[in-house]
């Protein structure tokens, strides 16, 4: 690397480091743990043991006014060429991920099993189902064991569901520049997309329940 290139890289690293240092801690915490309670943030999630000591962890959550049975189908059908990710498809597809979020339950993608791959674009990382407890827990682990994405569904007394999503990521010997990039670009970007995903699942599950007939109403008659 010549002196000019070294100065450019060094300058970029310095700028990124300053930006990361100036990133307000409360803002970063809100982005990393959007919607999650303190207990959900510090508590264990199914599959946590698959990646210990991650360099980056986010825990985000949403309350769904629908039972776990109405939330689960949307989770198991996620993926490229499947049910999509229920987020901003146009952003996903700018990255070549071929995501098309479904608004209906797709029966052909409801038989997810441990070991099955979750497609994340043609050239994206390969995530495999590492843990599956129907209507309770689901976790995907990348083949290089550097990314764990897990979900937990907890039924609430009012018939709703607490849906929690956690990402645990390992970066091999992260440099100062990489750490700054993750904090100032990747974390906010992941919040934008995952927030939309959680709200997308919430709206779909609640709509599904609203369309189901009540106990006193014959099937086939709109609610």
C-alpha cells in the first residue's frame, strides 16, 4: 500500500472512529433493543449457546394481538423465493436478495425442519434451521457459525403473543474501521429493516385472526 492510500485508509478509519465515539449511547441502545423489555434484553433466547461472546447483538420485540398459532406460519415461510421477509422489499431487492413478501400463508413452505436452509439471496449467507419448537422458538445459524438469528414466541394472558427477535454476530478480529461501520451503518440499517419485519408479521397475524369466524359465527361468513 503506497503512502497516499495509507493516508486515505487512515483518514477514513479516524473519521469512522470519531463518528462511532460520538454515537449517543441511549440512541444506540434504543436501536439495538427496539421494543424489547429489560428482561428480554438480558434474558436468554433459544439457541444463544450456539454463538458465545458475539461482537454484535441486537434484541428487538413486538406485541402481537394474536396467538402464537397465528404468528408461527409467517416465520417458517420466510426467505428468498418463499414468503419473503415482510420488510421493505425494494431495499432487499436493490441488494439482489429477491424478496417478495407474501400476504397469505403459503402451505408449500410450512414444513420447515431442522437442517433446512433459509435462502437469503442467491449470493447471500446460508442460514440453516438449527432449532425448531413449533409455535414457541425458531433459530437459524449461518454455515460459518458467525450469525445466529433466533425468534421466541411467548403467549400472553390476553391471548396475544410477545414476539422477540435476536441477532448474534461474530466478526473475525474486527478492526476499528469495521467496528465503527457496524455501529454507524449496520446497526441503524438493521433496525430499519427488522422493525419493519416485526411490524409486518404483527399486521399479518392480526389480520389472519380478524378474518377467522367467531365461535358463534358459521364459517365462510366475514367477521
